[in-house]
C-alpha cells in the first residue's frame, strides 16, 4: 500500500512539473510579442516617415526629420508681360528647361492708356522717366533660395527694362545665383537691360541675354541656351 501511494505521489509530481513547462511554451515569451508589434509598426513606415504624434507623444515644434529637399538645383523662369509676347517665350523656356514659372503681376494692372508710349504723360512713360519709380508687385515667390538659375523675361520699354523689374530685383537676394535675362521688343536689343541688371545685382552672375522673337522661340532659345551652356 505504501509502495502504491509513493507511485501515485511520484506521478502527481511529474505531471505537475510537465504542466508548468508546457504553460510557458504555449504562452511563449511575452516580451517577444510586444517586440514584434513594435517592429511591424516600424516596418510599415517608409524611411524618413514620422511616427504619428499620438504614438510618439511628441509635440511637433517644427523639426522635420524627413529627407531634406534638394536646395539649389531648380531653375525658375520669371516674366513680366503686358500684351503676351514675353509670356509666350517664358512659357516655352520653362517647358524646355523643366523650370518653375512665375509671372510678375503688377498690383495695379496696366491699361492700354497706361502703355501709350506716344503719350508723354502716360503711366508707363512717367514711371520710366522716374528713376525712383518702383511699381508694386502683387504676390511673391516663397522659396527663392531653392533656385540657383533664374531666367528673367520682360518687354523693352524705352531701350531698358520696365521699372517694375527694379521692384522685383529689389525684393530678392540674388547673391550667388545666375540671372539669365531675355526680352521681347519692337526692335531694340537687350544689352542696356543686361548692364542695368549687372549694376543692380553685383553678387550674381548675369548671363548673356536674348532678345527673342515670338514667332519661333524654341529654335532661338535652343541656340541661345547652347551658347550660354544651359541647354538641357
Ligand atoms: C511703354 C512701352 C515702351 C516701349 N519701348 C520700346 C522700345 O524702346 N524699343 C522697342 O523695340 N520696343 C518698345 N516697346 C515695344 C515692346 O517692347 C514690345 O511690344 C514687347 O514685345 C511687348 O512685350 P509684352 O507683350 O510681353 O508686354 C515698347 C512698348 C511699350 C508699351
């Protein structure tokens, strides 16, 4: 009887030990479960993607850990145009150079009367005769720092660029940038405007300008861009 009881006790003891062991196996390591959850949520983010604010508990104070945008590799085509001639050249140029496009829009639009160069008291004539005139521009360029080549197009007014271009050059810092002027006109060339820009922006490189004809801008733009080393 004693022997029978000791066999029963031994069985109970062995069963108990096996039971404890199998409970640990079934539950596996609880810490490995949470590790896997964390790993899978990290895997589902793209490189550089931020965790949500709720998940990180962090307050966004403006720090951006995502991949920085490339600075200084983009080109911008800026233009001023009252009757559309310079605009069409600017659009063709922006397309060819894969550049952003920005129109200088006067806060006070020019009417036909304003543009009458036969009238010595018209707005355009008065502005051009006043070297301090700086007609206001509506809106602006948010990220000028992004651009290292800035094409600037305008009509020729009395042999030079319209005064609103001076407002534009006064507004931004062109240090270290390349300014590439182009124009349209009845017949006048761009050389006076190019030297005016050089005087205004001594810290920039001013490229050889182009007086474009609007009839076939692509061909002359390609020739010019090749000559100044900016052809794509
Ligand atoms: C006020 C004014 C002055 C101008 N002065 C000249 C000039 O000195 N020489 C010239 O060849 N064309 C002159 N033009 C003609 C313009 O340069 C030409 O029409 C130009 O292509 C207009 O461009 P847009 O349509 O982009 O404004 C003048 C035009 C205006 C309105």
